[in-house]
């Protein structure tokens, strides 16, 4: 049985484009530190191609970790978080919950780059750029910490600023 965090393939395709948008907004933070490492940008490109139906889930599942590994090229916490946002966006083909991971890491990267308001501004942007289809798809995910069978379980995404960011997003989705 699939995890409720997986989402249907059609829902994963819908949220992959939004996740790519979220990650792309902070990609310059990574690229400023690692201009010759194209793995993060390629992960975002692949997430968009998956969203358009140009790539299949099986192929992307095998490649889902490549973009996130680019974080090793970053030199600051903001650059690393931006690379992880791209990695999470690339992982949406495998499991839809990674879309919230991409958004959470993007907001974290923005907050690290601009501690005054960067994270809040990014979350506001993410919420206003969720169309009805994205909100509907993401509303099928369990709330953070309620299902242990994926990234929204008790692991990395459930703690600290990442968990706070996902809770903000899930509250906005529920309020639609």
C-alpha cells in the first residue's frame, strides 16, 4: 500500500510545478556560491518536465537525490537550504509530500539570507501562488507528524523552522 504522502501521479505532476517555482526563487543563493554546479538547476528543470508529463516517475525516482547532493558545493546555510529546496522539488515525482519540503527549504533559505523578514515573505509568496489545483492536491496530504511513512513523519521536515514553515503552509491550505 502506498503512503498517503505519495499522492496520485496526477497530483504529483500538479504540485511539482509549484515546488519547482518555490525552489527556483531561492536558486540564486546557491548559484552565487557554486556557479559551476548545475545539479540544483537541473533538479528544478526535471521537476518542471515531470509536471508537464515529459518524464516518468520511475526515472525520476532513481535521480531524486542528485539535486540535493549539490548542497555539498554550497558554502553557507542559505546556499545549502536552496540546494535542498531543489532536491525536494526533484523528489516530488517520488512522493508528493516533497512539494512541501521544497517550499519549506526555500522559505528557510530566504530566512537565512534575510533574517529580518525573508522567510515570512517567501511563505506569503508560496501561499499566494498556490492555485486551486495545487491546494486541492496538497490537501490530500496528512498533517505534519501524523503519518510516519514519508517526509512529513517525525524526521527532518517535522522539526525546527522546516516544521514551522510546513505548518504555516498546511494551515493556509486548510483555510482555503
